[in-house]
C-alpha cells in the first residue's frame, strides 16, 4: 500500500474530523493562513514524495509568496485566477481557474479548473464544495461550460467532478476528461 493510500485509509477509519467554526470559502491567497498553508502543503509533498525545497523560501518571505499569487495572472499562457479554500485560520486547499483554454490546455492536459485539498482535510467533502464554489466563480466570468481533467486512477477527483455535474468526454494524453455545463 502506498503511503498516500495508507494515509487515506487511516483518516477514513478514524471517523473523527475537525469541526470548523466557519464555513470554508474561496479567497485570494492570504497571509492569514501562513502556518496552516505551509504545514498542509508540506504534508502533501511528503505523501506524494515530491520536493519540499520550495517551502523554505515560501516560509521566509510569505507575504511576497502570497502577493504573486493574488489576482488575475497569466499562467499556462492564459488569464488565470488562483484561490485558496480557507476557514478562519485554516488552509484546506487550492483551486485554479483558467479563464480560457489554449491549444495545450484544451487538447492535452489541464482544462479550465485545477484543484487539490491538502491531506489533513481530505475525505470530508471539502473538494466537492470547493469545486462547486469554483464553478460559481466561472459563471461570474461568463463561462458557459468548463473542462476538467483527472488521472484515470484518481477516483476521489472523478467522484468530485461527477457530483458537480461532470459529463465524461473520454480520455486524452493519459487524462480522463469531463465537461460541466454552467448554464
């Protein structure tokens, strides 16, 4: 069993979750969740076996780290907005909205929305609610339909997309594709 699968099993069998005093919401990145962000992202990196070196510079200049992530920025060659899903001082995850698709994002990998919930907050319905809030943001941008992609073995993400109205559109370049109608 992989370490991430083991961690999911442990969290799902504990049966206890932290009760949040405030409903989570999408916000622009903010320094008010500094410790929770750094700890959550570090936990995710360690579970995935990915590099954590970026966390050192982020922690040393967190205000700057946050500032370059706020607002509409060009990422992946398209206008994009990055949101953090937070409740009070707790960072739960990140959602990115690409306001339009270019050839790579439409044909290869990516889609309009990317998201993740950090390990301590998984399996509690946060991803489903975070994506629903993200879809509201997409509507406010005037998008009528959005593309989401996920790895074929990412059953949790597939369930989140389907719960939010996703329609399967086959697979391309190793990713399953789903469209969500926003009208």
